C-alpha cells in the first residue's frame, strides 16, 4: 500500500523520515474515517531506478531515478513500513515516499541498496558512456521520426499535384478529338525532367544548338527537393541533445552522495499506531 509522498527539508536522516511517516499515517487515518481506501501499488526495482506502477493497468505513477535516491529505511518497530527519499527531477525538492508492506518491507529496503551498488559499479566501469550512448540513440530515433513524417507529407503533395495534372489534361482535350502526341507538362506548363531521357539534340528555331547543360557535381547528392539525404552515421555532435553532460554530472553527483540504509525506530504516537 502506498501511503503517499511528502516534501522533506533534508535528503537523509532518521528524524526527517519519522516526521514524514507520522504526517502520512495521520493523513491515512483521516482518509479511512472518510471511507477512502489506501491505494495498492507495484514496485519495479532495477539499476535504473524504482518505478511505482498501478498493479492492474501497469501505468507508471512515479519513476524515481536511482541516482536521485539518497536515503532508504524500514521501521524496526513496525515491520510493515519502509520509506525512501528521492530528489524530484522537475522541482528539485526532496520527497519522502512511504509504503506499507505486510511481509516485504525489509527485503525491499535491502533490494534498493543492492540496486544502488550495482548501478554505481556499472557507472564507474562505463565511465558514463552507457548514458551518453542511450541519449544519442534517442536523438537519432527522434530525427528519423521527423524525417519519416516530412517524407510522408512530401509524398502527399506530389500525389495532389499529379491528381491536379490529370484533371487539367481531361478538361483541356475535348471529347472525341484526337490530338497529336506531345510531351506531357505539369500545371506550370513545364516538361517534367526525366533523368534517364537523353538530351535533345533538336536545334532551336534560329538554327543554333542550345548551350550545353552544366554537369552536376557528384560530391553532394541531393534528393528531388534539394535536401541532403539523412545519414544516421554522419550526424554531428550538434544533433544530439545538449543536456548530456549535465545529466552525467548529475549522476556523478548523485552517486558521490551515496545511499544511506537504516533500520529506524520511528516511535510513533498511539494515534498513529491505530491507523
């Protein structure tokens, strides 16, 4: 059962946790008197963080990154209660999350500690490269999606132009009349360019040959719309999210702070013990 979360002033400490548990237990007592039930949740603990999910829909309610968790404790007088303190990514405030588990409170506390140790070892071994790689992959995937959307829009525009051209040709030729074949033109009365058709050697009306068409440079290949084709392996550093280094610094700072595990004695008042 998830009693909820509340803001605390310090990132760790028994007194800080005790006050948070007392506050949230009192709030649960009030809700019970009003007929409200304490919601049940599912926890997923990994080297990346602790996810709080709805047990039925599996929707993520809270995603606490592991390097932001600074304190974790279970109550030795009440085997059901365990807590952890996590720094919120948006507000940068320290929040204390309080849970009520019938049998697994101590085991969950130890599991979070083990996950933190494994994550810290992996961070030291990779030197932060794993995080940077995931950021770059995410940036490339976003870029590919944008290009696919742009490509689909351009295809639709080309299809619309072709449909308009067919309608124009139908209205231009009267029924039953036979017209000599001539090169089809677009809506701007221009002959479409064909890369496979040879250059016409027909002289102009004054008997002179047209000037030679300058050859295109093959150094940079461009598509029909003048844009360079996307190459996911040649993206510069500017294409990646600019906050990679700040994320790495934040992880390093979080791991340096360490995780404190304690089995605390909260000494709650009799009112809280009845909740």
